[in-house]
C-alpha cells in the first residue's frame, strides 16, 4: 500500500531531526590545572624573520599534514561546537587562543580535540592555571599538612563555581546534567628550583590526587600527569630529573593503578632554533610541543576511561 506523500515527507523530516539532535547524556567535564605550562606558551603566529616562523601553529598547519585539519576550507582556525572551554573567565568553543594569552595555545587545545573525537556527548574543559606556582606551597593539598595552598583553594572555587552555573557560562548547556570524568595536571618547574620542594614532590602529588578526588566527590577520578620534560632527553640537572621521577611514581601505587597515568614529555621538547623563543622552561614557545603534550594527555585519558 502506498503511503501518502505528506506522511513520507514527515517520516523523512523526523528521521533527519533525530539524526541531527545532540546526544542527551550529561556534559563530560575535564579539569586541566597547573602552572605556566598548563596556561600555555605555544605561539599561534611565529616571527617569519626569526626562523621562518618554525614552531608556531601557523607554520605547522601550513606545512605538516597532521595539523591541516586545524584550519577550515577558508583558511580560518576551526572551532569545535562539541568542545567548550572555560579558562579564568575566558570561555567559548575550543579553538586556538586559550593559552596564557590569546596569541598562544596550551595542552588544552589538542586534549580537547582528542576528547571531542572520543566522546559523543558535549565536552567541557575547565582550565585553572597560573604562572610561577609550586605544589609545595601554592597548590599544597590539605593532606600534606602545613598551610593550605591558596591556589589549591582557588582552583576548587573556580571548578565548583563553573559547574554550579553551567547555564550562565554556556547558555547552550542550560538544563543539562554534567559528569566530572577526568583531571589533567601539567606543573613542576617551580618545585624543581630547590631541593626541599623537589624531594617532597611525590608525597605532595599523591596527596593532591587523593584530596582533589575527595573534595570533588569522585572516588577514582581519572588523573593524567604530563611530566616536566624540559630540556628533552639530554636533561642532566638532578632536580629536574628527580621531579620527573616523582611525577611518574604515583601511577605505580596500588590505589592508583588503572586510574592515574603519567605522560613522558621529554621527546616533545624542540630546540630553540626550531621554535619561536629561547625560553626552555616554556618549551621554547613551541606550539608543536604543547600540541603533542595535550594529545598524549588525551590519549592517556582515553585509556584510563576505557578501563
């Protein structure tokens, strides 16, 4: 029996509407925290007079196939409708420009791409990072004793404030439930500037993970650490090497097996002559370094979430 044309059209439109409707599950929320290298110093535009712009995001997108998807058909930087970011009151769709300055990227950029590709529901990144901060003092967790770190407190105030007012910050998320599903940490330079802070870093980091989970009410919140691989594989400074060892240690604790991972970053270090700057402690401003760190963090997070 033939169906009336209007009925067929109605069915087709209904099918299209169903396919186009966004997933109804809770918004998946990731926290990204740390100091200046979580803020991000990866240059979007390089200086063509310095080294032809090498190490900038523009140079990468224009010369390497891996990064060409970052621009749209008109040559503009693409934005993701399915990944949103809040970074100390700067907010919007994921795109370049959410680094320490609008002219830079940090690990959030590639991390957001990885998670957006892996998750059907909308993704929200809440980034809380400030330059020149230590885990021994500024982010000091309660379980480590002594004076509670002011930036530990501020981090949690921001996270809870955003989660408590999603509709205010992102009108498109109004009325949506949310689920806190992961935490990314990239920090360590300041603690590696003196041996006392270096030697207590492992204890402080383990306590930080425990205390953050307790405060946010997520028992085994997946936690990814990007280590401090500044100087690359040839790093020789003992404090820097000890910090990296301390950052990698917690993942082997029985309580953290399968829910904490440390990403090794030394292989992402690029020399100054291939980068926009000579600030080794800021990864020489190299956008590829920051992109690879974020990408590795995202891949590690995917594995933790799948376990």
